[in-house]
């Protein structure tokens, strides 16, 4: 008997999120999600290419999950984060700083950018984290440095836990944002009461049945891999720091190699640096 659990991708997978939610011909779901998050009516005007410029050919491609403009001229970037740890926060900050710096070229004729909002759809957050948090760039006295920029973190799974039963039974105001945190079975239930969610459910099924993605990591597996890589990086940095200190203390290279498990060749590279 095969006891291996079958992989199933939900909307916490950024590729599936874009495939199922970002529709150039129908902004209904995105309009509702953004309106729910921002507590005001939002109408999407257009989606933009989400690729950010790289500084040179050695840099890897930088790509945001979703970049869009609303009818009132607001620019919004959305990132789907399987885990919102410090490395993710730093990466996201670099990305939306790059995005913000390039937006005036797309703004008004005077070259002025209207409001810019970074929305982080965060999974695997602590249960005691708020449903939504808003951040501004300001000093200790509360004076805002950049008036037209803010960051909003959404605790997706807590949002779902708060609204799922109510959406099913009585109140559908938050049904699309709730959908983002739903698992396979919950999506099936939501699809019974909303046509648009049924369309998303159908796209999820096609995405999961597509043989070309069978080797893609699930968000959980990706996070496990990232955690292992971070631990490995921290360990390697610690070993290298120890090796450099030993060399500075004039410990023979053979002894340093013996204790740190680094090769003589690698040690010589460290000394050169």
C-alpha cells in the first residue's frame, strides 16, 4: 500500500495564486480581495509586468508576485509569503524599494507617483498576530517620511479561521480573502455557494493535475528546504569565521582543516579574502 501523501497545491502557492486569481479579463476576485484589505472600494485598472530590473548580468531575475494599478491611480504590489521570517522581510523590502523607485515613470505627466501599497499575504504566521497590520516609514516622533507609501501584512490563515464558518453560513463579505487561506476541502465548500470560487476551484484542479508541475515543491516543502538552507548557511558562516580566527592566531593550516573540515584549498581562499 502506498502511504505517501499526495501533493496538493492551494492558493498559498504563488504560482497557483497568480494562475487562479490574476485574470486580465475579470477583476472581480481581485477587486474584492483588495477592497476587503484596504477597507475601501477598489477597482483594478491593469496588471503590470512584475519583473524588476537587475543591476548586471550576474544578478538573478527578480520578480514580484503581482503588480497592478487601480482606477484611482494607486499602485499595489502583492507578495504571497509561505513564511514571513526575517530573510523574507529583507528580500521583500529590497523588491518593493526597487518597485517604488521605478514607479514615477509610470505615474502622472508631472512624474509624480500616487499612493503605493505593498500587501504581504502571509502564511504560517503566529496565531496571536493581528488579522492585518499597517506599517509606515516614520521617525520616533511619528512624523511620516514618505507620505504615499505603506505596507500591509495580512495574516491569511487567521483571517480564514475568523471568517470561514460565517462565510459558509451567513456573511459572505469576506469570502474571497477567506478563500486564500482555505485548504482543498474548504475550497470545495466555498465553491458550492460562490460561482467565482468554483472557477478558482476548477483552476486549482487543473493546476494540480498538470503533469508539468509534479516536480515542483509544495509551499511546505519549499519552506523546509529554505529553513535547511538558512541553517546550512549559518553553520558554514560560523565555520568560516572560526577558520579565519584560527589562521589569524597562526594555527597551522593542517590543524585548521582538521578541526573545521574545510579543505586546504578553501582555507587559502579565505586567507586571500
